[in-house]
C-alpha cells in the first residue's frame, strides 16, 4: 500500500524528556494566541446578523432583510460591503504573516506574538468606537495584522517547545483556543444582541481587547524556544533552557541535533527562494495544500455565517444565534477529542475519519435544504423536526472538522519543515490559509444565493479530493522528533524522489510501494 509513512517510534532517535509542568504551562499560555483568531471568527458572523449593526453600517442589507418575507431567502445577505467587512481582515493577515516570517526568524518567536497582541488590541479599540464603515474596515485591517503575526509564530513555538511524544496534543492547544474564542464570541453576541438601544455590537467588537491583552502579557512572560535561541547565537542559554523544559539533565542528544539543524540553516541565506528548491518540494506542497484544503472543507461558511445561515433557512434571530452557540460547543468538545487522540491514533487516521464524516453530513444537509427550499428559495412553513435535523448534521460536520482538518491544518505544517525554511514555510501556510479564508468569505454569500443548496456539494467535492490527497501523499508524523522529520520524506513512496538521502541516514526510495508499511 503506497500511503503510510514510517512506523512511529520506529528506528529513529528517542530523546529523554518529560511532560513537565513547566512546558505544559508554557504551552497553555502560548496557545492562548489562538483566542484572538477565534474570537474574531465568532464575532464577525454574529454582529452581521444584528439588526442595529446592519442599520447603522449596512442599511441596504438591513432593508433587504426586512423588505419582503417572500424574497429569495438565499440572497438576503448578498452585499459587497458586508462581505468586504468580513474578509478585509484576511488580506491584512496574509500580508503581515510575510513580515512576521522575518521577525520570527531573526528576533525570535516571542516578539512576533507580542506584535500580534498589540496590533489586535489596536484593531479592537478602533472597532469598538467605530462611527463609520471606514473605521470598521481600518479596525479589521489592524486585527488582521495581529492575526498574521500570531498564527505565524504560535504554532511554531508550540511545536518547538513540546516533547515530541506530546507534540500533537500540546500544539492542538492552539486550535482549542481558537474554538474557545469562537464559542465565547458566539455566547457574547447572543447576550449583547439583547441590549436595549442596540449598541451591543460595540461590546462584541471592543471585547476583542481582552484576548489581545492575554496574548500580549503572555508573550512577555514566556521563554523563547531553544531552537530559536540557538538560531540567534545563544547556544549556552539554549542548553540550560532545554534542561529546564525537558526536566532532565541529559539533553545532549536533542541539543546536538538542534545545533546541527541550526548549522544547516545558516547555509540558507534566502529562505524564500530556497523554498523553491527541489529538495523542499514535499514541504512546499504541504505548506500550500494543507491550508488550502482546510478552508475548502467549507468550515468557515458555518463559522462566519452560522447565524446568517440558520436565519436564511428559517430560524428566528434568537434561534439563529443560539444554534451558533451549539455548533460552538460541539467545536470545542470535538477539539478535545483530537488532543486526546492525535499522538495515539496518529494524524492520518484523524484526517481520513474526519473526511468521511464531513462528506456524509454535507450530502445530508444539501439534500435537506434542497428538499425544502428547492431552487426558488421559498421554503413555505418549516417543521421543527426539519430544523433539528439540519442543525444536528451541521454539528456532526463541525465535530468531524474539529478533530481533523481544524487542528491538523495548523499542527502538521508546523512540525514538518526543517529549521532553515521553517519560518518562511509557515508564512506560506498562513498566507494560503488567509487567501482561501478570504475567498470563502467573499464568495459564500454569493454562492449561497446562486448555487443554493449546491454550495454544500461544492465543498463535498473538495472533501473527497483532500482525503485522497492525505491517503496518498501525507506521511504519518506522530512520534517523530521535529528535527528528525527528514526521514518521513526519505521513506515515502512518492516524496523520496525529491529529497536526497544524507550519508548514514537511509536511502531514498524511488519505487512506489517499496519501503513503506
Ligand atoms: C481554521 C479557521 C476555522 C476554525 C474553526 C481553524 O483551524 O483555520 O478558519 O474557522 O478552525 O474552528
């Protein structure tokens, strides 16, 4: 069978080290960097379904929404400025992740996190006090700058800090924070929407200052990763930091591998252009394909627009926000399943199981919506059981994503790049993620309006494609030390032809199906 990678815990090295309280606390604090991203994802969907917010800033949408109940339900939210509001952030995040690549490499992971927190704080401030659409957009651009820095540096930080046996679980702390951020935002939207006078949206948007402060303060107290210290010429400090992080004195093996990785990385002067070299082809392919596929699961159609979507398919305003809270809870709980299983069952199992689960749900939801709304978007009277089934399958879909592509979309890229291209490649991952988050945000409302229930089939097609991709091209990375990752490519039926065998480190395998389990 061509697909499997090397057996975890196989012939490779085993560094001594424990899951110390120090590393656990450090990783929990750093993972909170995901809160800002999550809070924003949850907030934007909620405020855009609040009447007072629409009336003040997007009057045409407001009018359309209230004009005529017989109007095509698929199309009531289709507006360019509203879409621009949601998606401007992602373009900003894309740009800043490129700048963050240099900051992270040259000045350390912590400084990027600090910038992330500060910029996000500034954005929240501007948004909370917004008086005009331009202020909203400016605020979102600042938020986006913050997210670019945080998403570039936090996953790398976590993967470098964690003992390799627990790397999956600790790294997924980032995704857990994203999901907690989304949930908190959904709950707050639900309550703020009820504030008399209709200014609750200011609290929703301004509330982003809280997660911003958490990551700002966190970045000031966190230690830097040993990998980054060595990279910046502070080897002695790095050795004692490593002892403290791993909780053992004997860190020589790991330390010398880190030093070797750093020497290798010194040879690289232009990480961006080097990324294009043939030997980095598997890494580049993953840096692009993983975030691309993550977004093409269609998850953000649900995350950004859950209230809008539920509203469109017949729920009242309150019920819509409430359903978004339910999907938020499912998202958090299912992410915990992933934390539990990722270092036991492996990445590939979760990816493939999650894919099948999402596919089934997308087909069912498409069929339900198609059956009731048809192509004219007029559902007539909607029975209660119908709404329950739609929400239930959306929840099962969210769970599938939340233990597969959600966390692994950030974990896998952060653990597969060699140090010399790690920072640049991670920026590629963030940028691609943001471009396609942007694209989905831009086209979702338009596609809902034009493709109608077919939209869910569109995403289902990509779920099939990504599962095939994982099956054939993604090697298992569970239980492999991060600086040892080279061997998964060297023993892969396809990727081995791109990476050269290094002396004493096994041979490349040019034949399909040769050396693999
Ligand atoms: C994705 C986001 C998504 C979130 C949902 C993240 O991993 O990058 O785009 O909204 O998961 O939980």
